[in-house]
C-alpha cells in the first residue's frame, strides 16, 4: 500500500491542465460495446478506475489499442460470454462500480448479459434499482443467483417505453440510454440525469447513428435504430479536477492558472466557489486564481449562515462537497455543508478536526464549519484516504498545513486523479510518493 508524504505550508505557482473527465470516460468506453466497428476516444485519463475498465473490456473480447498519449481505439467484434461467468470477471467487477454500465450495451446488441454486484467508493448506500427498473421497462428479464451474487439478464428483443426514473442517476441514465438506442420503437426517459457527462454520451451516440432528442435536458426521447457504427469522440476536461484545483489555490494562497477547462460546461461550480470568497477570473477557456491571503464567505440576504448543498445537475455536484468543506476551514465566516446524496461522505471530517479545523458534524449529512481565516494553520498528521474525493480534500488540507502529513491508502486517490503528485510537484508542492 502506497502513501503520500507532504510538507505543507508552501505557496504554489504555475499552470495545470485538468485530465479528461473520469465519469464521462467510464460511460463512453462502455458505449464502444454497441458496435462492431472501430471507435476512437481521445483525452482518456490515465487513472486506476478507467484503466481497470479498459482491462475489463479487453478481457471480455474487445480489441483495444492505444494510439496516442491519451487516445484509444476499441473494436467489439464479439464477446466471450463464458468469461462473464468466471471468477476473474467477478473480481474485476468487484473493484469497479462503473462496470455496471456494460449491461445496457450488451443487452442492446446481444440480448443478454451478466453482472456481479459492482464495487467502488464506500460512501453510503448506492442502489442499482434505477438501472434495473429502467432496463425492465425496456423488456429485460432479471434472475439473481444469491450465492454467487450474479445477475443474469436476458431479452428476446428490447422495446421502447415511457419511464419516469425514481432518481436522476447518472450511471442509471447512461445504462438505460445505451440500451434504448437499439430498442425497437420510441423510449422516453423523464427525470433523466442531465450532467455534461450524459450530454457527451448522447452526442457520441448520435455520431454513431443513434436518434436522441432533448440532449442536455431531463427529458430524453430515443427512437431506436437497428445498428450503430464507429465514431471518433473527445472527452471534456474533468470538472471535478477543475474544482479541486480552485480549492487547492484558495487553501494554499497560491496563484494558479487552470488551463482548457471547458468553462461553459462547469455549471454552478465557479459561482459556488465565488460565494466562498474566492476570486476567479475567466480568461478565454482558462481559469485564473490570484493569490489570496484571506477569503470571506458570503451570507444570505437576510444575514443567515451560508449553506452549500449538493443537488442533481444543474445543481452543485456532490463530488465537490468535500473540497468546499475543506476550503471553509480557512475561510472568514461559517458555512453549513449539506451532503444530501451520500450518508457517509462527511465522515472524513474527524481527520480535519485532528488537524485543527473547527467543524461540528451535525449528522451523517450535515456539518457546520467555523472558518479559521488563515489565523491558525492546520497541522500535519498521519491519515488515510477513505474514498477518491475525500482523499483529494485531505491532500489539499495537508498542502496548506504546517509540518509533515502522511496520507495512506492513496490507491483511492489514484482511482480518480492522474499522476496527481507529479503534476503538483510542477506547481512547487512538496509531495512525494512512498511505495509500501
């Protein structure tokens, strides 16, 4: 098990470019299963979760070739369904939640699929009902082997239908969408997730020959086609990395330029950080963060405490709640952080409290942060990364703290952030990887 050793308290300076979007990558890679023709994807991030998914596709029979620094081609002529029942397949699926999204494309093209309970972050209950209910509405039949935790899914032919999703699940929407594009007739998905990742997936599918209306909204209409063809697609910048780098600049009082951010696709993210008192300048498609010794949290018009809460897009993404919470520890003023979607995502605050932060954990979903206004620095400690987003939040805390910090279990961070230590070193961060 590897760790990061960080000597905090140093200002950073320079430019950093966000990687390709992790969540988009997991979806569009699965979409390559929908055609026997070659699909080329650009700006694929070199991170653990994405690499595992690519390895999984190669293991089930997809011909994968790396054609450039961040470019791959995928060619799915056939699938080894015997492998889908193997222990090796179960082990791979068990470490990767995004693997659930191979189910929709397999059903659409082959009429059958197998899936084990997927793995991923331990951030509370993350049910699969939306996936399964949506696919059942299209005509899929599920059977479950409890001993093996194996779902066998079959269909004699998917048929379009109207559905109102019980939650605006991003991966659920993607899975149903990929099945619906080759279902006979018309499928209407209401309460669909409308994150940029879904819009990007829709645009890729359209370029493959799919017929989709309502892209970018929560009402998608899909007219099924018999077959799809190959395409070329480029991923957006990862908006979670963009938000993480804004938080990094604020906590360390650093001057940082974030390059090629796809600003129009960031939604409320810049505005939420501005409410925290962070100065953000848009320069063409870059974000410039000037060095700030202090930043003051806004209050509501009636003078009540600022509340930052996550919500389905176009609301504030839950993946940045951990970053905002960390930023609040050194703000001037107080903030109520409300993480609505996952009941375990705030449990990393005990480590921030050990570092000297003033935080009251009200319940599994809410925490009140009383900012220190940089009058008292956090102190370095040894801690462990519980999940991807909390891990990076702790990394940002350590870079701003006085003294040395050790972060263990950094494999969690590697799942979502490409060579984060090397990229931060180029900004002047005192960070090194210790291989255990």
